[in-house]
C-alpha cells in the first residue's frame, strides 16, 4: 500500500472514498469543509451517524466533490479522543473499505489535527488492521487497498512519523507471519533462518546447535529439546548502535508445545504453535531497530526448540543442571518455558547487560487472569517497570504488574534440587515469574507474560484474528525512550 501526502482540499481529491474521522456529535469539525460536505454531515448527525467509537457509514458523495464516496468513522466522545481511538478508527475504517472493494482512499486530517493527533496514528491502525495471513489458501481474494492519500501539508515531521509507523507495522506483521505459520513450517531451524535474514552492517546473528549448548552447560534448555527429533537452535542476535552496555531481550521460542511427557489435552493443542510468539516479537524488534537505525545496543536471545514427548524426553522427577550450576527438579515437563528462559538468562549475563527483558507465552493462568486485554508483568526494578507502564500507555499494549512476594519461594522448594519447575496450580502465574527471578539475581529485569495477548480468538479493530504481534510496539517504544 502506497502512502501519499497532498495539500489539497477534501472536495478536490479524486478517490474511491474520502474518510472523515469524527467525534461523537461533533458538528463543528466539518464547518470549514466544502459546503456540500458539511451540509451532508449536518443532516446525517440527525440520526444516521452519531460518531460513536468505530462506527462507520459509507455514502455516495455529493456531485460537486471529486471523491466517489464518503466514509464517516467515529472517534467516540469528544473529550476522550486519544491516539488509541484514532488507531482503532484507522483499523476499522480501512478494513471496511477494503472489504467493500475500495482501492484509493483519502484521509481528511481536519478533525485529527484539532485533537493534535498525527494522521500517522490512523495509518498505523490501517497498516495493522489490513494484515491478512493467507499464505496457505488457494485463490485468496485480491481485495486490496492500493493507496492512502493524506490531505495535509507536507513536512519533515510528518514524513518521519510515517516512516516510523510504516517500519513499525511491517515489523509487527513480520512477527505475526511467523507466529501464524504452522509448526511444521516454523521449526527452530526456520526461526534461525528468519533471524539470519536480518543480518546487516550493525546486526550480527549467531546460531548455536545442541552440541554447542551442551558445551556451555545449558542443561535446562537441552532437557526440553531432548524430546524432539527436530534440531534445536539457540539463536543470538546483536545490534550495536552504541557502545553502552546492552539491553538483552529474551523471547520464549517453543515452536510447538505439546507439554512433553506431561502431555497437554488434545483440545486446542493446535494453538501451541504460538508458543514462540515471544521469540518472534524479539525478531520483529530487531528488524525495526535495524531499519530505523536506532542508537541502541541490544542483544536478542531465542532459545528455540519443540517440546515433544519423544523416547529421549525428560521425565517428571528428573533433575537437571542449568548453565550457572543451579539444579532444577522437573515436576512438570509442560512448564518448559521457564527452563529454556533460565538458561537464556544465564547466557545473557555474559554480555554484562544493563537490563534484561523476557517476553514469553509462559502460563495458561495468564490468559485466565487477564484474557486478551493485558500482559502480566513482573520484575525487580521499579524504575524499569514504571518506564514499561508508560510505554504500555503510549502503545495500548497494556501491562499489569503481579507481585513477587518472597513467600512464593516456598512454592518452588524441591526436596532434592535447588528449585523445582512448578509450584502447582495455586499462584502459577506468579510462581512462573518467581522461578525466573531466581535466575536473574540483581540484574534489572522485567518479565512479560503474553500467553493471553499473543493470540486473539476474536478480531479487534486493528488486530485480525490469530497472532497479534504483541510486544513489538511496546518494547520499541521503551527502547526509544530509554
Ligand atoms: N505454553 C504454555 C502456556 C500457555 C498456555 C500459553 C495456553 C498460551 C496458551 C506453557 O508452557 C505451559 O504449558 N504452562 C503450564 C505451566 C504449568 C504446567 C505449571 C500452564 O500454564 O498450564
Ligand atoms: Mn508448556
Ligand atoms: Zn509453553
């Protein structure tokens, strides 16, 4: 989809549809538009359209303006218009117009600028909302919007905002593609290939095989990989935009989680292809950072493997040794995410990180507690968590903090090892994070459990059903502001 900027009046733009975002019962914004547009809107506000959030109304345009049609899209209450409302309107309006077969769209920026919101936010909603995953469907329909024209004065600022939005969205969609891809085509080897495809001047990629991981003593990671015939890959990326100590991003990358010997029930097991969503988000972040050449130093770690119940799989009761020497009793082979992340944290420390962020589809309890609406967050550094909350506010990728009270340590006490990998059902959202905390020590660290948000079963205004690509926008915003 192409994006143009044209400094012409609404009435003069030739296009299939002219989009007019409008707040609820806001009759003032259109007063300066062409008289036949403003009188049309005035009459619609009587009944047909009230401007409720994401409400859309498509009309044939009056004869004396050049657009074929007008689309009104609601921004909700005037005193509550925000970037997120505009992002949603962008997703909703563009999806609707695409499905109606429209090709060329123009966007009036009059109302948006009265709310001091950049039209790039609307475009962000559109680029995210128009995403479709149809790699596996024959004769996929070719309804596609060709171009979006912003009716606005050109400026360097706007160009930069649009470039940021474009890169952001293509990175989120890159992540979504990987997560939506079935596990037979998104193996650890494929993930490594995707990582290698990002290589660049400042971006290096190193891929460790099981034998390398063995030499390093990653007994926890390897205990998960043992159950599968599919070769594991421990993927390490580094982008060096500055000489400062790096921020390490660890993404859970279980390309399929059957549960292992502690096998999951068949129902919904097919969804466990998305157990690599954290790792895919980290790759999306690296793609954006290197395309935008951000002045940051980041290391990405994806401990990639399948979790299967093969003949060599680890068994409940086994005790393994992690990279830093701590022993773990495996109570439940389905609590595999924390095992692979524990070794990734140990490996991360070799970089003397400024801070560590892990992002993982870690627990079913996370979806149960928060549904699709927020990720669970934990950590050992108030300042970092505050920054994360600010980014959550900026991006609407929301986080909710869970506590790491020291009493939770009891839940993970093992009779024969330093720690066990499951504290049972009670408090399992927290104890999973607490387990990771035992490995981070004092390194500033934030944990994001995205089990509930990485996959949506019902589409949202700019998130089609399936992989959401969550985490990419959140962490990029954080990196930008660190
Ligand atoms: N990958 C799952 C968590 C998950 C469940 C993600 C549903 C997305 C949707 C994780 O590896 C897991 O199985 N966790 C267990 C831990 C338990 C055995 C302590 C869980 O949450 O049931
Ligand atoms: Mn599991
Ligand atoms: Zn898992």
